[in-house]
C-alpha cells in the first residue's frame, strides 16, 4: 500500500514538467563545480554553481543519470561523480583506491560507445591530458579536494551538461535493463524487468549519508525459497525507480512536504493538490524566524473551516497519506502510516488544537507546535532529550484521534515536580491528555476547561486552586520573596495533600495579618470558596497521577485568573 501510493504520487508529479521530479533513470543532484571543456578536451573554465542561500553556500541542482548504490565497493557514476572518481585526485581515500576509482569512471564513459558524440569525445580527450592538472591554477582547488565535491562536464558550446545531451539520454534508455530478468511486478501488477537492488532513500534524519532502504535483503537469513536480493519482493525497475524517486523528492532539502518531530521524519502527500498538502507541515512544525505567526495563522484558518463546516466538498473524497520514518542502521523503519481523506485529517488535527487550548498570557503563543511542546517536558529544554519514540507515538495518536501516550503525560508531571513550575506548555499537554483519556476511555470525570472552572469539585483540581491562593497570599504579604511555598511544598502538596495543607493553612494566618484589612477579607472569602467540599470531606491522603495532573491544572488556572483582567476582579483587587 505504501509503495503503491508513492508510485501513484510519482505518476501524478511526473505528469507536471515543473514539479522538479526526475524522469526515469535520472535524479536531481547538487553539483558544486562544472568542468567546461572545448571540443579538443581542453579545460576552458571551472564553473562554480554555488549561491548564497540563507547565509550558506548552496550548489545548484542538475538532472543527471541516476547514481548506483555503493558502500565499500568501487562503482562510478556516469559523467558525474566526486573529485576522486572524476579527476583521480586523492581527497579522503588512499592513492591506490583512487586510481582504481578514476579508471572505473573512464571505463563507464567508454562503455557508452558514444565516441562520435562531441561532448563525450571531448571528455575522453580531457581524460588523456592528466585531468588532475586542471586544479593547479584553480581558485577553488582546496575546497574541491578537501570537500570531495561532486563534479560534472559541459561543452563550452552547449547550455546543457554533457550527461544531458540527447545521444546520451537515448543510449541510456536503450541500454537499460537489457541484461535483467523479467517478472511480475508486485506494485504495478504487470510484467516488467525486475530490479535486483532498490535505489537508496536519503533525507531521513539519522540515517547514513549514503541513504537507506525500506525494502532490503542483504543477508541470507532474509531470503525465502532460494531467492536472492530483490527477487524476494519482486518489483519492476520502473516501479522501484518511481517509488524511491517520489520518496526522495518528498525528503529533499527544499521539500515543503516533510517535517521532523523528535526522531521521526514525516512526509505527506495526497491524490490531488489541496490546502492540507500545502499547510500540513506548518500545522506541526516550529515556525521560522521570518514568519513567527505562521503556525497561528494556519491553525486559525483550519479551526475556522472545520468548526464552521466550510471545508471544500472535495475534501471528503481526496485521499491523504502520512508516512513516518525513522533510522535503523542501513534500513529505514516505518514508524507510522495513515491513510484517510483530507476532511478526516483536518477534523482530527483541529481536535488536537482544541484539546490543547488553555488560558495563557497575552504575549504567549496562541498555538503551540509539537516540537515546542516536547521541548517543554525535557531536561534543560533540549530537543535531544525528548524520550525515544515519544514524538512518533504522539503523532500517531493525533492522526488516529485517540488518547495521547501515557509517556507524554508522565514526562510533563515529572518535569513539573523537578522544576516546580507549571508552565503554559505543560499545562496544555496535561489538560489535553486528561480530556482525551476521559473522552476515549469513557471515564465519568468532568473535563478540564480552557480557563478557571469554579464548579469543578475534583479534589485534585480544588487543592491545586487552594495551593495557588495560598501562594498568592504569601507573595503579597512578602513582596520580592526569593522562594515561595511552591518551591518547598509543590511536589508533596500535589501527591499527599493531607500531610502538607494543614501546615500551609496555619502559615497563611501569619501572612494574612500583614495585609490590609480589605485585602485580607478578599482572600478569606476566596479561600472559603475554593475549599468548598474539601473542607467538609477533608484533604485526601494521596492523589493518583491523573489527579496530580488536575492539581497542576487547578493551580495553573487559579494563577492565570489572578492576572486576567475583568471588571469584577479589578474592582475586588483595588478596593
């Protein structure tokens, strides 16, 4: 299903000449330097194709013959390769090996049998002139040699590369697959020349620089019924090229259809161009510095369309595909795979953002990306400290519309206990987790609201509110205090209220005595209101983990309520 969907995507994009997807047998490759030759094989110029992109030099992409997969062996690419193959200059390898690499490069060109072609003929003549000497007076010699960069050729009378000449393209198309076996292709569903090896897939974060494979049989233990390599999963060369090219296109540096969440690299596409294909990455990825409001803008537009029922009717029919990938040595693991309509995914994503909604400060972000939320529950706020597999599990829950992973909630609670701080991001995670767990596991518990809920009588929520009020009294009684009761008592108060709150309530009498009479009366009334049923039932001896989450939300809501301006609270606070 995955490979068929990628194959279909290749056919869709291949029909568009401006899609930037390579035709059969070719690939787009960034090549920093082009050797410009005259018809006699003399070097005219070494053309630097690099340009400054976002403060970094970036080479131009060219359409070149598809490179073969290579690891430790010597395999030359056709009419383009790194400096060791092209010029025989030692960059990173040993001189004996580089000599063999350069020889293989020349033999690959000669195997074309196109000595009569002016471009190919000029390259072969150049190879006889001690090609490494061309770097003697080159301003970029050091960069070329030390970087082991890719190079290719162009005739000075041509605008296209030598590998793009019509005679070369025709010869490649005629010679492809002439020695391969035919069979039934499991993707295309018809007879085709079978691929022995799958082209490498690059761009998955954490994989080898040479790429990895989704389909691979590189050990005898993986073979079945005496088959070897690709015969274990017969795929035609056309289909094999199509699905790998489509996936490499989605994973490309300039792709807008991929995003990284934790250790998972996610790509997405659809049957036809639509708003979700354009906006999916923006809904989950961290907005760039040039447009910090991008996430908020996209989420607002999505929520408005879903809540008002104004999604295009076509969204109910258009299929949308989401593929999560992660590295696994030389292979690529499928982390998750989701197929649905654009309308279905739009509704599930909108629900995710609705669940995360919680009151916050006016200068804080209205909507939060997954990356930003995950960072908030890690030590030191570093993305490398995100628990393994958590990002993929959370993404799967969002797209399935199911309860959030337990690890996410536990990480948020642990970080609050460690730092004794209920931040906006952590409160949003806890609130969303509790509501989704309650919703999808049919628990008869009141859902957490966006802002302060005075009617919520859950012991955890009530004691959390009470703790926030007691802290506020202390802060007003001792302005500028370095450490409040939160720094000393938060963890024990949220886990075992009965052992802490009697002490805190005795301390509050001392703090209230320092306040003005009217202000003291205001807090006494607020304490009576907040304690409510807790006063009659008594403080619970212990709170389970979920009620500790409600404690955090109650504390957060009450703290936010102190700083939320309203006519009523302003009148109370200024009397």
